[in-house]
C-alpha cells in the first residue's frame, strides 16, 4: 500500500470513527463499502478487516460514553457476551457463502434497521420504558436474544452489530438514542473478539488496511461520542437512519454494477 493510499484509508477511518461514536455502531456498515468499492478488497477480506478494526474503535467510543453516563454497562456486557457466542459461527459461515448472498444479507438488514430508526424518530420524547423499566427477567431475555442475533450477523457480514442493537434496544428496551449508542458500543467491543479470531485463523484479514483504518477510527470514535451528547435524541435517530440508507444503498449499487 502506498503512503497516499494509507492516508486515504486513515481519513476514511476518521469519518467512520466519528459515526461510530455518534451512533453506537462498530463502523462496519461504512468500512465494508469503503474497502470493497474504493480499494477493491474482496468482500470476504473487507468484512474480515472491518471486524478487525471494530473492537478497538468500539472500546474507544465506549470509554467516552461511560464518562458521559450514556451507556448501560450491565446490559451492554450481557448483549456482548451473548453475541460473542454466535459471532464466531457467523464468521466461519461467511467464508462459504457467495459474495452476492453476503452483500444481499448485509444490505437488507441495514435498510430494515434504517426503517426502524425513521419509525422511532416519530416519537419526540424518549420511550416510556426509560422511566418505567420492564421487569428484570424480560429485559434479560430480550438482551440475550438481541445479542445472539446481532453476534451472528456481525460475524457473518463483518460488522459490529450496532445497526441491529441500536434500533432494537430503542424499540424493545425503551432506550433513548444516546443510551442505545453507548450500550451498543460496549456490546460490540465484546462481540467482535471471537469473530476477529476466527477471521484471523481463516486468513481473511488485510492487516495493513486495518491498521490504516485504526489510525483514524480510534480518535474519531472519541470525537463522535462527544458530539452525540450535544445532539437532540430525535435528530440523532434521523441522522442514523440516513447514514444506514446510504450504506445499504452503496452496497446494492456496487453489486448491481458488478
């Protein structure tokens, strides 16, 4: 990789990091299209490299959210551990699925998550569950199921799972966008680890591209979390929905062109 290419990837990583910290995503929804479309990294390599950068990026953003008290640590750990149980399985399956299938699954889940965000943004006030918590048992069950599903998709398509965790935690756990983002990043940091190990063993990771991304994503996640605290909840949901539509659309257009 040339110095110019390294710099471009790092700058792209900075933008991804900001979005990660703001919206509680690992950044895979941006990283996969960036590597696949701009740098012609095969989709399997793009998804693996994306996952490789997600854990450090998520940890960076999590630290800022914890400082701002916009993360539910207990539920974040529960979702993360549940997701870690299935992320390795998703990573293993990703090497055996056709590229078209992987892209299709990724785009569909991203676009559905965007729909959920636009729908939830109609509520100007935080969900009632913030002041009237659900029973502990039901909350735990929801968190575990959410983690299992998010972890599998994360390993399969090389994302952190935040684009699932954030809208579903708003809809099912009654989180505000800010709390959902902080909790999601904590879960993502845990979920990504088994998938990273699996992809490393399978030889899917493009390490130089991943290191270039981390140069930008780690400081970017801190800045993004800082910015998120200053943006109204409803505006943050709408912005997240737009970002997801853009990411899903990029993947679909790329696949149609090819």
